[in-house]
C-alpha cells in the first residue's frame, strides 16, 4: 500500500510496468478549489480532509492485513 495513489494517469505507471496490479485511490475529500491548486505553489488540503484520509488509509491497511 502506498500512502497516496491518485486515480489519474501517472501515479501507478511504474507499478504497472512491473505487472503489479494497481488501483488509484484519493482518500482525502477534495474540493474543486483543492484540485485547481494541485501541483501549484499553494497546493494544500484542509486538516479535516487530511485526518479523514488518514483514518481511511489506516482502516484499509488493517482490513487488508486481517484478510490476508
């Protein structure tokens, strides 16, 4: 599991080159303004969105670990 893998084109390209099945996930709730700032000098998300995304990633990692 990677800490962040978006659903956009390039994030999983290196994994797919090695035949690793990869799925994009944006765990942080993003507003339209967040997306417009992406990769800009003022790129940021709210603390609440960050906390929600971390909570989701921890839950997914725990569920995966228990099921395998």
